[in-house]
């Protein structure tokens, strides 16, 4: 039996599930997946079998349960993959600050641009003034990280870190809503989209049968 199990929601819609899943994939971990379709009559009951919070994702490692995407990423980095954070102490502090900002912020974008990984495209939809302000902040983070820390790779801190896992669903939203990117932002977004794990996730999302008109997770 596989030791690690990650409980997730629909791959098409669950941005929080994607973050934890991608970090574990990039860490090279083998794990079982339990996918619980969201927004069904039995969803809450099924998730409660695994998650103390009643939400996904949740990582099960033996007798230990770790819930919330960022906590799962932290745990995986601490126990299995130290390279998921920058080695430099100062850079690691910045990376953690950005990850926490993504975890707790950008509410306008989440509300107005829910993740949809399938081939659906909604150019310009959801572009409220609040979303535009959040996009400006995202682009500033990307630009600063790439300029200061991006040598040695295509990711924000060069090599893949938890920060990139946190931003992966944002990149997916940019594709769905055709958000205009400058050359630097496009290069970073393209690097995320080129990850084999992301391509695997999108393929699985496209094969799902569930469809919700408006979903924000």
C-alpha cells in the first residue's frame, strides 16, 4: 500500500488541490490519489472521512493528516524535499512571504476568475478593477523574483519551489481568461505550462465529466 495519499477535488476546478499535488509531483514523490467530486450531495460526507477541516486537499502520511495546501507544501519540503524552498535564508523568507500572500490574498481574482483547466476560454471575463489591481501585484512579484532570484532556471527562484506551486493555478486562470502578459510574464507562464506534471493535470481535468456553471475553490 502506498504510504502517502493525497485527497483532492475535481482537477478542473480545485486550485488548492493543484498546488499540493504539483508540489508533491515536483518533489518526485509517489502517492495515491483520492479524488472526491465537489458540489455533489455526498461531497461533504466523503471529505469528512479524511479531512478534519472538511475541505480538500488533505495529505495522509501514515497516521498523520495535514490539511491546507500551504501546510502540505511546507510538510513535504520539511520531510521529503528541502529543495522546494530556496537554500538561501533570505530568499527562503521572501519565498514563504509570497506563498502566504498567495494563500491568503487575491480574493477578487478567485471570485471573478474561477479556475477552469479545460479548453473553455472566456477572454476578458471577470476583469474588474479589483482584479486588475491584483494582477498588477502578481506581475510585480513575478518581475522582481525573476530579476533578483531567477538565474539558473525558468521559475521565480530559478528552480521550482513552493512559490511556483502556489502560482500555478494563477497561470491556469490567465490561460482561461486570456490575460495579456508582457514578454517576461509570458516566459514564466509558459515555463509553468510546460511542466510535465501540469500537462498531466490538465489532461486529467479534460477527462472529467463533472461541470459546474460557477465554481470557486
